[in-house]
C-alpha cells in the first residue's frame, strides 16, 4: 500500500544489536505422512501375501495385494497425521528463548566480483566527445 502522496514507506528493518527471540522446533509433517503411507502400504501388502488365496477366488492374489496396499496407505496416512499432531502439540509446549544479533556480511566471492567490476570500469575507455577526431590529444588521457 502507499500513502496519499504516492510515496512508498521504507521497509522496516530490525535494529542492529542483540534482540530476544523465541525458539521452537517444528515437526516435519510431510515426512511423517509419507513415512506412514509407505509403511501402511507395505504392511497391507505383506499381510495379504501371508494369507493363502483359494484357487477359485474371484480376484487374483496380486489384485488383492494392490487393494490392501491402497487400504494400508490410507490407514498409514491417517496414523502419520495423528502422530504429527501429537508431536506438534508436544513441541509447542517446549519453547525456548534466545538472543539473536543481526549481522550483515558479504562473501569473499561477492567482494572479488565487486573488485573485478571496479577494475573493469577503470580500464574501460571513456566516452569520446563527438567532435573529437580519433588520434587526437583526447586519446592520450
């Protein structure tokens, strides 16, 4: 948003120096969901393979394995989500405080690039006056 004069307000940067901050660990929910889903699918497929299938069954063994893998996937996702919620609630209670200090720095690569740019700017030929002829005194400078 802009103010009535159309001038954008400056971005608020935190002041330099130490500042108190709150530290909280986070739960990787996606990883828990993926792990639960994969584990559920594997358990569903393995359990299905362990039980015998009669030869006159309407479905083949691999069709049942695939179906049970999908059911296990859904159950595993649900279990993973519940575990993630429980862990998130436990982590939320364990907050900490610390002191953070804002520091600005540049890497050596950036410093080297700036030095190269400065050297290139100094070595570049200066623009010539349009009325000046080539080979005149202006080229000696």
